[in-house]
C-alpha cells in the first residue's frame, strides 16, 4: 500500500512533519523580516525592502498554515484521557491560529502604502486599518487565543501521555519570544522547535496501530489469577 493510500500512515506522517517544519519556517520568516531585524523606529522599513517583506510574510504565512495539520494530529492523539478538554482546547487552537495566517497579508499593505505615499503617512494609514474593530476582534485577539488553545491542547496531550509536560510551554513561549531579534529569535526559535519537534518526532516514531488507538489496555483473559488488565503496549 502506498503512503498516500494508507490513511493512518499518511496522516500520522503529515502531522508529525508539519510540527517540525512549522517552527523552522517561522524562525526563517522572523529573520527575513527587515523591521524585526532593525528594531526601534521601523516606519518606512517595509517600504524600503519590499522583497524581504514578501519573503518574510510568505514564510510566516506558511508557518501558521503548516501548524494546523499538526494541531489536528495532536487532537487525534487525545483519547481515553481528557477528551472533552482536548476537543475544546484543540478547537480554540485551530480556529485561533488560522487567523495569524490572514494577518500576514498586512505586511504587504504596509510595504505598498509606505512606497505609494510618504512613509509615515502610509504606516499611519495601515495602523488605522489594523486598529479597526473587525481586524482586532476578528483576527488579532482570536489569534492570541489560539496560542492559549495550543498551550492547553499540549497539556491535554501530555496528560494523555503523548508529550512531555514542558513541550507546550516551549512552543508558546518560543513563538512569542522569537520576534525579539536577535536573542529572542535564537532562544525562542530553539524553544519552539524543541517543543513542537518532540511531539512531531513522537508521531513519526509511533506505530500505525498506536496512532489509530488500537494499543489501549485490554482486559486480561478469563481465569487470569490476578484479574488485572493486560497491557498491550
């Protein structure tokens, strides 16, 4: 059976790989962002370096997009323990994180407006657009709530014994710290990759049966003197 036609193997592999690739693209996008590299007063920077903005925004967009299959895989593994909590946290994570992808389009508008008019005026116009209640409550706040959901989902995964307890904290703190260039980028990027990577590697290394939930403890055969559950792991 080919990888594409095997639902268990394909979904497990896709989710695991996405959790490893997403933080790599995220850090690359942060490094490519000219405003984050410069720090301080960044008015006009996007207008001066449109090519770098294009690369950065695209990498950041795909880093959030590729995180979504990983979130679906994390939700899939929350079974037997904390299922309701995992579903709620996972839904919050998925629906929240997807908004960060949409926000990356804003970088293109900043770049174009700062080139089409005086830089300060273009940046102010873009700031006003992002201050609109629709942008704030429809994209920005849900995005950060998605990070909260990602943390809670990771804790649910740890409770289900499919991730170390520190992994969700590393993922969220790393994602928040990476835009602080350069120290935060190095430390935060390493944390994000470590947290997401350890979960992704566990997905890649587990068997298809474990992924499908077929290795749950089963009752011992009738007549077993101990009466304990037979562990099939």
